[in-house]
């Protein structure tokens, strides 16, 4: 049976020249809910790991502000990147390039949500957290989206700071300070970003080539990208053990970080030894995880990197919640 390209309903409509009116779901999509969920999760971890009592309502407001700020960044990104999103298979069904939402509406939504989230954070929690949130939105929407993404192969390395800051914002919201452990959480996400996104770019490089985005495989070649992924992985996995040395992580975290790190390194080594990114094998266009046979090692590292980061932060979150609970019980018995 001949393979056919899977086309989403919005793309079929656009191909026929008929664009349906925007629905509320389209505006939710502008906020990049999948990215937002990871941001909220890491920010919550930072807030809990700060280890101070936080009023549940104020804690909820802090997480809401961070979520809204992340959504604002996504809307601004989709507004500015509509031209290149339209050229890429992975993004052409987004609301703005598909014509379901006007660019001006996406811009307005992003600006309004940005102002709302920063001002509410400042008034309800503290202005350090609000300032960090404002910086994160600016860094992602302007420094990364407008400048770095289209100008340098180091775009996701430098731009990764925006995605790494949420746990610092959560910590600052809880305490009004940003100690070493808060920046350690930031560093873990920052060092995780290059191997994660470069693994993705190895099997989606045709998209980036069509859009003119200088991702590492297009600028330095697939072999160099695989080598850099291995180098970053060798730096990233030991860094994941550092919270144990600082007292941020416990025995369970040590086990998760250690075993997961070994798997991460194994997958990075297999990717380094592979031909991923060199257009070997037949292309399957059925979805993000359907790739050429030669690119499966890149897909495997990309998928596991998400699981590994999630497990790291989930373990820290559970350990600190359990620790706070035991301290509370001891205090009640004394």
C-alpha cells in the first residue's frame, strides 16, 4: 500500500481555501498548553523545594501567573513565527499560519496576558518573582524568537534560559530570594535543552531547512550535532546528581538521577554512533515520532529526555512534600 501524508482537518480546510472562524480552542492552542504544563510543573517544584510555608491561595496565584506568562510567551511566539510555521510540517496547522486566528489577535493576547501575569505576581507575591517572570517572557518572545532563532545555530542553547527559569521564579515567589539550589534547578533544565532539541532537529531538519531556521544539523552537519549532543549529555548527567550534594535531593532522587542518567548516556552514545540526520531510509510523515529508520536513535533520545526530566523534578517534588509532611507530624506530636 502506498504511503500517504497525514493531513489534519485544519490543513485540509486551508488547502480548500476555506477557513472556519476561530474557536476558543484555537486561542488555547496559542498558549502552547503542552509547553505550559512543563513550565507549571517545574515552577511548582521550585516553589515546594523552597521549603517555606506558603499560603495555598498565594501559591496558587503564583503558579497561575507563571502559567499565564508561559502562555503569553507562546502567543507572542506564534504571532511572530507565523511565516516560518506555515512552512513546517510540524507547525503549519497552528492557528495563525492556518488562518484561524489573526496575527494581530495573537499579538494582543500575548501582550495583555504578559502584563496581567507580571502585575498580579508583583502585587500578590513579590516583585523579585514578577521581575524574573517579566524577564523570562521578554527573553523568550524577543531575544529567542525575534533574534536568536533565525540568526544562530546556538539559538536553543542561549534561548534555553527562558525554559530553565520557571523553577527559579517559583522559588522566588515562595521566599523572595533565589539561592544556589534554585539556580541548580535552572542549570539542570538549561543543560538538558541542547541534547533534547538537537535530537529533535536531527529528524525534523527538513522542516527547519524549508523555513530557513539555522538549526545545528543544517549549519554544522549531522555528525557534528551528534557529537555535541554526546558532549552536552556527558555534562548534563553528572549535573543531575548535584542536588544530592547540596541537600536538595535525597536517596530516592539519587537513584532516579543515577539510573536515568546512565540510560540517557547510553541513548546519547547510540545516537552518536548512528547516522541520524543523514537522510538514511524512507521517511514516514504520519507524525512526530514516525521517522526514518536511521533517525530512530535521535527519536529515542528525544522521547527519553522528556521522561527523564519529568522523573527528576517529580522525585524532588515528592521528596520535599513527604519531608514537609513528616516534619509537620513530628511538630504535632511534640
